[in-house]
C-alpha cells in the first residue's frame, strides 16, 4: 500500500469506531454519576483569551509557558497571541461562572464538561497534543465535605469503568496561598549559593516557579532537593485540620486513598486539597486524572472571591487502563440484517424493507451494489450480519423473499410482507435499537 499523502498532526489521533465505543462508555458513566450528584453539563469554547490561562493556570507553569496552542487568524485584527486552545476546562468554566453571574444561583454550582483539550507537549505514549478530559467542578463553597464527596464521585466513575482497583488515589493538602508563598521563599533561600549546581533550566525555574524544582527530572536537582525544606513544614493549623476532616469524611464514605505529602500538581491555582489517580505500577508518570481545591482562582480571574474544587480525568489514559484490565466497552454497532438483491426491481423493492427495519430499531445494511447474490452473501458475512434477506427477480415475481440465518447456515422462503415482522421476532423486541422522543430529550447531551 502506498503511503498516505496526509496523516494526523503529530500528537493527535483519529478516534476510530473501536475506540469510540470506549469514549461513549466513559461519557455515559460520567453523565450518570454526575446527574446523580446534581451536576449540570456546561460547554465552553475550545479557545479563550490567552490571558485566562496565564492568570488562572499560572504564567510560569509548563502548561502556559510551553504548551499553549495559540490561535489567531489572518482575517482578524487580534494578534496571533491573543487566543489559545484550552489546555483544560477549569479556567474556562470559572470564566463562565463569573460572566454569567452564577454567584446568584444556589451554591454550590456543580458543573461538568467533556471534550477535547490541547497541550503542545512533546508527544509520547499517553501524552498527546489533543486529548480528551471529563471535568467536574463544584463552585461556591469551601467545605471538606465537598472535597470528599467529589472524590467519592470520581471513585464511583472509576469503579463503574472497572479500573478503580488498578489505581491508587494520592492525596495531599498544599495549604493556603500564603503557606505556599512562605515555602517558595524557603526554597529560594535554601538554594542560595547552590544555584550553580543546578542545570540551566532549573536555575531559571528557581526564579520563576521554584515549586517546579520538586518534580524536576534532572538528577543534580533531585539530589539537592532531598535536603530542601518540605511543603508540609509550612502548612498552617487550619489547613491541617481541613485535611484531617477531608480524610475523616473519606473514611466515612469508605474511599481509599494514599497520603502523599510530595504531591503538589502542576497548576498554580490550587490550595488545600490536591489529589491524583495513579496507575499502581507506573505511579505519577501518566496520572489518569487529578484535581483539587482552587479557592483563589475566581478572584484571580476578576470575579468576587468564590471557592471551588474540581477534578479532570484523561480519557485516553482511562481507555488504556480499561484495555489493560480487559474491560470491553459494549458494542452497539453490530449489523443485524443484510439485505441482498439482484436486478433493478428487487433493488427498488428492498429499499422500503431496509427503511422499515431501521425505523423499528434493526441495524440494517443493503441495496449496496450490483454484485452477484453470492458475493453479496460474502459481504453480509464480512459485516457480521446475523440474518440476510435475499431478493432476486424470481422472488419479486412470486411476492416472496429468502431469509437466511447466517450462523446456522439455514434459509427459508417467506412471504415478502412477512419479512419485517419475522426479523423483529427473531431479533427480539428487547434488542431493538429504538428511542422515543422522551429519551431523546433526556439524552440530549449525547456527544
Ligand atoms: P491535569 O492534571 O493537568 O489537571 O489534567 C488532568 C488529566 O488530564 C491528567 O491526569 C491526564 O490524565 C490528562 N492529561 C493531561 N495532559 C494530557 C496529555 N498531554 N495527553 C493525554 N492526557 C493528558 C487539570 O487539567 C485540571 N484542570 C483538573 C482540575 C479540575 N482541577 C480542578 N478542577
């Protein structure tokens, strides 16, 4: 086969039908658990003013400094740097909360979103430039019970997807912004006189965002960090108490966690609770999801001070976990009936049968071409059809049709008018893929 002229851009993937089944399955689990817990769905634009991400996530974080996809247009007056594709949902959802005066709504406001995010990262396994997140945000109140309940909902989603057992939930409390400021100062002081032992990149980080030295991959930095002050020494008593209460509530809910006082997370907006779901084997390298409390964020974006807590799961990494665990996403794309025909009048006649079967909820393919009945049968087999209806010129004249059970390899001639009810009977009413308008309204957030 010759090489295709065009391929997906680096770090992006086509979601082929096989994987869509997993995406759909995850979305269903998320929607179900979110609705049970009172969340409502929100969609924000895929791009926003770059400023929102700089202020929210932090100007000197990896995401903003290195990974933002800038978008612009030759047709607009705005500069190329003015907009960026969203690298996550939280900042956008908070922007929307402010813009639409959601502070007037009963608090907390619980919102969830599902969709693509973009980070211009160096692509590697589990790390893509376009990936998908589901995101849950609880905005308006600060209470350990909300942190614990949010974590519990996430646990339920992972349990529904049958991967909770292969994940560990890492939990920490990063204190208040003041605690972090004091800690950052202590880190800076610690490194006075040691800067020249740091690799160049980390020397820069020491100035811009010293917390990032903590998860530096550089060996020299790691050696120095071992004796550096740790964040837990700077956490105030209220935060410690907050953390204890979160854990108490998690225990009450029977939620498993592992305390990890090294966990800081790569976004600037967090305070108090932070948590991540790790693969038991690979640990923090490719976290399956993460979140935490972000009480300062809405004010940073220009709103009234309003606390929040949230979480985002990475769908590609979750799908990987599901496949590792041998979890099959239900496949609803099977073909029930293939309608083979020969001759113009048969072809015309079978169009109505195909349409009726589809309306009744039978997955039907047919009237595809002019090939012989034999090769259409082979095609039916390749499509995995359970039944084939065959309509040739003779059957048209006789007012009949041949019904073939593909697995049993048996066939019989029946009256043409009986074809549809007969197939429905064979498939079974409970297996028909039907929906009524009521369901359609309930499921309008299907995407
Ligand atoms: P995050 O830890 O940056 O948090 O991302 C959440 C999850 O998205 C990660 O754990 C990972 O599964 C997935 N993810 C991130 N980057 C990539 C990538 N390049 N390729 C594939 N998957 C990726 C947030 O985004 C926060 N907004 C979470 C949050 C919500 N905090 C409060 N509310």
